[in-house]
């Protein structure tokens, strides 16, 4: 159930933003009760911090930090990151919001 709530929250925060995603919307999308949601995440802020810690941090590390550190120079690393992000956007055909939004 915790994973399901994190999945729903991650998608909602990225698609609509933190402020536009109400606890009620998240509960409905995850098909969980308020008690079940609050058992794992006592507040919306706690849920958002869990999304950042458990989902977004790893993605940022993989997508941005590791390629820059592995490159011969910072400039080459940043260029490689932007080229990879651009290729991914072209492949998926749409743009989602920033995962840290």
C-alpha cells in the first residue's frame, strides 16, 4: 500500500504539482482510506519528502549527477546530460513537469 501511495503521489506531483494535488485526490487515485494513507505518511509534506527521498533523488543521481561526474569535463558532462534528456523527450513525445516541482 505504501508503494502504491508513493507511485500515485510521484505521478501527481510531477503532472500537476504539489499544491494542486490534494490529499483527497491522492487517496482516491491510490484507492486508500485516509487512515491507511496517514499510517504511512502523517502529513502531505511527509509524503512529498518520501517521494523526493525514495524516488526523485535516485533519478537525479542517475540522470544528472553520475553522467557529469563520469565525463572528462563538467562541460562535456552537462552537454551529455542535456542531449540525453532531449533524446528522451523526443522519444516519449511529451513533457512532464519537473519531479522537484
